[in-house]
């Protein structure tokens, strides 16, 4: 054994086994990500080609003329639906009506190939140095994000060419080495999307002046060629429509995410709006190119290209949704010195580029300007103000680490099931928390709204049948007090007003207040409480799907008075004043009571004084009284709410272990220090 120990062979074998295991896991992760990208691609194809003709590839169909070729006998811009440049129309003219039937299939699969090529180029262009894991996983992750992004989905749906300019620019910047070929590629991209000419400035100021000159020459040559072949269309596009302004839709439409569109939506018009747009656009272009040049010289060329593309989005008179792809590569920029802050910008970009704007911000009038211009604001922020870290910064590769508590000992050999979910001692990033909470709640609303048990009429019948089942169970248990409590409260005016106010006001105010106080005063308990609340809400969604239930106020012939929403017209299939806003049949379990019980338990556990604990436990008592007295829930709904809350705390304990105890700053510092092994007494 001594010889074996000194020979090092067992250690080598052990190290080899660990390395082989790591490589196997990496290969499995890579295969899984490629499968995910393939599934997303298949889904996009199925969605597009499964849609009836006339509702898909609508922009592509505008290019097909009545005589078999693309508007040979008429102008491309007669209907104003064609938004491309005359050069784009010239390239597409050889397509004939004989190829129209195959055009949808060929265009869709061709676009998917372009997306795959774009993802491979972006993965190859990541700022160096990158780890082997990042290099192997970057391509499938990038392609998956592209497939999920709204610009790519919009391009596939409409049959647009907006991916081609982005790919041509990236090929010219990262793949092609010859300056002539690079300039020609970027010049062709500018001929398809004129604001891409901004990249000529990036090439010029980064020392690639011959490529910049080739870009300008190529753009001028192909534009002149298109003018010679189609003088009327070229005049219409470049002079009458001022490089596409007014084509494809109203300039103040929400789909136009340019600075010009935002100013029009704010109510500006005429010469003042044009002057402000030109001055602000020039400032954004100058600042964006200046920042891009700085990051290009720093070795972050992909970030520089993304910032230039973001500036091009802002200064274009019209930037439709399928042309917004330039924002997504900006995800490679690193912002923040702390490791916990490093995820804010990537998460924000991915959410903005993949989710509808309504999911990002609440439906409040004061937030409409932010919600309606979410992508534009992201592009402006990236191009002008976000402090991306240079590679020379000591925090670029080594941010301030997150503090973790010591891992808890395993209980019953299985708890926690996910030990990699470490217990964080520091406060999470507030902006990231607010963003994720908002998006999660918006997704919860969508799932809840869709859990009707089928159609509205079918869901109503099923929910009422379940209501009769609940009533029979309560009668058997002698707890059917809904009718009695409702009519008793209705007779006392001030009591009815109190319960109505409590039902409508405290459902969101108290949980948000508890989360806010925990975030500020006890961040460790905040993470534990937030996870428990999330698990409980997820379990409640399962209940909504599996058991749609009509509340007492929506049960015909029961005689319960709806004190909050008013009198219901039971003769209409979609009765209920909130039917368009929320699922009326998501009553089991009651999250009104579940969230209030969560608040009461959290306060009872973490509050330092007994009267605080007692006050916290009063909230679920008042809530259960309100939901029954107002006719909005059955007594058993509250039981269901209690069960999902218990399940939420149980899942949190099972997956992540017991709640971490509050610690002082000194104790937190000691917790993150590596434990020093005690010396063997025999060695002293």
C-alpha cells in the first residue's frame, strides 16, 4: 500500500475518472442543448407552416406579382406593404409564381439555416479568453435564444429578410479576412438595411479604413444598379418615402421601435419632432460609435458590433420588430462588479427580446411609455450609458464573489435534494428581483386565465359541477356556512364594507410588504420565504388546471350575494365582471387565503416579538373571514390554500434544506471562510 501510495497511480486513476466524468457531463449537456435548439426549430416550422395561407408569410406574398414575377409591371411600393429597399426587390425579382407553392417551405427552412449560421458565428466571436465549457455550449445556447427571440419569430411568421443583413455584417467582421470581401458583405447588408452604413464608421475608426471604403463603394454600386433597373421604385423609396419612412405601417405604431416612432407616440409631430429626432439620433449615433470603437480596441469586438447595431436601431426612421435582432448580441457585455449583479443585464436583454412588453411592466398608464418602448430603451441604454466592463478591469474575470453560508448536514440521507442551491447570505440584486417577480407573476396570470377547463361554456359547466361536489362535502362535514355568513355580513353595512375592502386591498399589499421588509432587513430569510411562496403558487396553478371550481357567488340558485363584484347575470355564458381579466373558476385552492397564511407563518417565524407574531397571524384569520363572507370562496378552498402553502414550505425544505439562521456581519464573514482543519493531537 505504501508503494502504491508513493507511486501516485491511484491518485492518477482517481483524477482520470473525475476528468472523464466531467467530460461526460459536458457532452450530455451539449447534446441536450442541441436537442433543445432542434425542438425549438421544429416548433417554429410547425407554427408557421401549420397556419392557413393568407395568414402567414404575409410580407413574402407581397413580393409576388400578378404576372408571375415580383411586380414587374407595377411598383413594389404600390401597397406600401413592401418595406425592403429597391435592391432587395431587385434580388427577389427572379422568383416566379411557379415557385410560389414551394416558396413558403423553402423560405422557412432557409431562414432556419440562416439563424443556425448566425448562432455559430456569434458563438465563435465571443470575447476571448473563454473556458472550454463556454466554447462548447455557446453555439446551441445562442441558437436557442435566437429561435425564442421575437425578431426571429416575427421574421419566420412574416417571411422577412432581416436576418440577412445581421449575418452579412457578422461574416464581414469575424469570418472573412480579406478587406475587400468584408467591405462588400457589409455594403450589401447596408443596401438591404440602410442604417447598417453606421458600421462603416466603426470600421474606419478601428483602423480598417480600406474595408470601410469598400463598404461605402459596394453600397453605392448596388444602390445605383437598383436605381438603373428600377428608377421609379428607387425614387419612391429614397425620395418620396425618405428611405422607407411610411412603408409597412403607421410610423407611430408600437411595432416601430425607433426613436422617431417613440417621439410620435409621445405626441410630437411636424418640424419640432423631425428636428428633435435628427439631433437626438445624431447624438446617439456619435456616442454609440465612440463607445463601440473603445470596446473594439479593448478586444470585445462582438460587443462593439452589437452597440453599433443598437445605435442603428435608434437612428432608423422605422425599425420594425423583425429588425431588432441587434440588441440580442449585446448580452455578451458584462456590467457590475459583484457576481450577483452580473446577471441583471443578460436577463433583462433575454426577457425583453423573448417576451411581450405587457409581461415586463404592470398595466398602469404611468408606465405605458416605458412598456411601449422597452426594446428601444434597451438599445439606447446599450449604445449610450451602460458601463460595460473593459477586459482590463480586475472585475471583468473575477467579480466580487457572493457570500454563502456553510452547507447544512444531510438529513435522512436525501435532504437537501439540490445541495448546489447554496444558501446565500448577501442581499440579491433589487432590479433583477423586481424583474423576475413581475415576469413570474405575469406568467402566473396567463396560466391562471387559461385554466378554464376547456371553452368558457364547457369550463362553466365543469366548474359548477365541482361546486356542487364541494357543497355536498361541506354539508356532510357540517361546515357549509357560506350562505349564512354571506347574508349575516350583508345585513351589517360597516362589516360588509370592511370585508370588501379587506378582500380587494390586502391580497397584494401584505405579501409585497413582507417581501420588501425581509429583503431589506433579513436577506437570508427573504430567499427562503420567496422560494416557499413560489412553490406554493406553482402548486396552486396545478390545482386550477386539474379542478376548476365555481365560487359560491357564481353558483346559480345558491342565493349567495356577490358583495365585491356586483350582481351577476346568470343568463349569460360569460357572466362575471372580471371574466376578461382573470379566471373566475380558479377558486381551488384559494390563494387569497394561501398567500395570507404564508404571510402569517413567515411573520410568526421571523418576528422578534410575540405581539408581532400575533398580529401576523391575524391576517389569515381576517382573510378567511373575508373570502367566505363575500361569497368568493368555499371553506374548503381555504383548506386547499393551507395545503399548498404547507407544500411550498415542504418543497423548500426538501430541495434546499432548513432555513438558514440570521447571522451578523461577523458571523457571515466567518461562514464564508474555509474551515481550518484541526491538527491531529498525536502530531503535536
